[in-house]
C-alpha cells in the first residue's frame, strides 16, 4: 500500500551560487586585501620617511640620573 507522491520544491536563483559568482567574490576579496596592503604599506613608508627627514624629530633618550 505505498502511494508514490512527487514533491516539487522551488529553488530560488538567489540561493544557488554559480561558479562565476563564486570566482568573482574570491577575486574581489583578493583585490580588497591587496589594496589594504598597499595603502598600509605606503602609509608606514611615508611615516618613517617623514620622521627621518625632520632633524631632532625622532625619539630622544633623556638621562634619568642627575649626575650627568
């Protein structure tokens, strides 16, 4: 007494990722990471260069002993 029923499920297109969309998201992530790396690296480079260009602008060690 088994009745065969067919069920139809609706799968929306937004729930199924295509291969092209997945590759695009990976490429987008890599581009964002490379951009952040370039921005942060250049900021560090220019900060070090600016600090070296200013005479006396670097860290100065002061003696703590009053005999000197």
